[in-house]
C-alpha cells in the first residue's frame, strides 16, 4: 500500500506542476519570448496549491508506510 501511495502522490504533484507550466505557457500566447512561471498569480495558485499539497501528503504517507514496514 505504501508504494501505491508514493506513486500516486508523485503523479499528483507532477500533474499539478505540469498543469501550472501549461497554464503559464498557454497564458503567454504565441510568440512569447519571456516565458516564466508567474508565482504572483494568486488566482491560479489558489487552484494549484491544494492538489500539490495533497500530492505531497500522499508521497510522505507512502514513504512513511514503506519505512515503517522495513523497520519491522
């Protein structure tokens, strides 16, 4: 179960970060020469931060489960 949580957490974090990059690239439009991640966009961050935190919690829970079973 620990490995499933770990993989799911990494996938959620990766998909969230990929979505953030895609949003910034899409918002830039065509012909953008100064593409950068806009961390000051609080409206978008309000959507992307909760799933990223959930993915981090899943990853930590999976790692904790794996480590606790190895100690026994």
